[in-house]
């Protein structure tokens, strides 16, 4: 079976499975549990616009999950079908940031590309953060100043309460003047990636940081 699950979809499924296990430890009513199991299966399958029979058969097993051991087994089966983030060479990264003279290259060794929806890294010395996304066949590089915040806050990309920082970038508007736009995002992009259960916010963020009219 070809990989068919994106990293964010895998995280979403994991969330639903966790809700279901929680229900099994806190709810006694078998009718309620049965309804929750069916709902979990439905939610898990609705993530995908269309499914082949063998893919649906794999996801159907979500409704049989009762405890942590079942969940671990189910998720390990799913993991084999997660699409890795595309490989990106050092030259490619440099091309995405043509104006940056000394680009600090991220360390990607040891990172399982199935765990990420974007590449993000910090250059703490220069107080800058870099993000690389691959959206519908197009690579995007985002670069901005980054100042860590002392308090936790909601991240614009993953929508979770995490240690964040203000990412701000200059955007060219019509008439060629620059406007500055800033958003709080996770300091640690690996943590952020683990929290992403939908690509919607990530895509919005990229558009907003690229286009003045957005
Ligand atoms: Zn985040």
C-alpha cells in the first residue's frame, strides 16, 4: 500500500484515538462507548476525501480500540503509510533564501520526515527564524526576525498553547512600500509539527506572510 496519510492527518487521528481511550477509562455505559467508537471511525475516515477499500479497511480498525496497547498497535500500523515530507538539499534551501548571505542550515539528520509538515529552525545568534513549506508542489521559504516570549501563548500555526516567539517579516505591498507583519509561533518547530492536526493554519500563515493584500 502506497503511503496515503499526511503527517497532520496522522496527528489528527492520534488525537481522536486518545479521546476514545479516555472515554473507555471514564465511561461505563456500553451504548455511549459504542457510539463514540463509531464516531471515531467516522472522523478518522472523513479526514480523507476518498479512500480505497484497503485503506478504509485499515482505518476501520480504529473503532475496535479500547486501551493504550490497542492504540499503540493501530498507530504503528498507520505509521507505515505516512507520507514523508519531501527531501530537500542544502542547495535547494539556499535557493529559497537568496538574500540571506550566511544561511544557517538546519540539522535534518535524525528527523523522521514523516513527523513534519514543515521545516522550521532558529538562528538564535542572529535572532531569526526560517520556515520551509511544500504546498501543492511549490516550495516556499519564509524568513523573519524572531524574539522568544517569556510566556506561553497560542501558536498561529499549530493552534496549541506552547512556548512561542514573535515571528515578524517585512512584506512588500503595492506601491513598493514595506509593511511589517508579526505572529506568535512555536519556538521549537518540532514541537509545533507534533501538534499540527490540520494544514489550514500553516497555509494561511504562509500566504499572510507572503502577500500584503491577504
Ligand atoms: Zn506551533
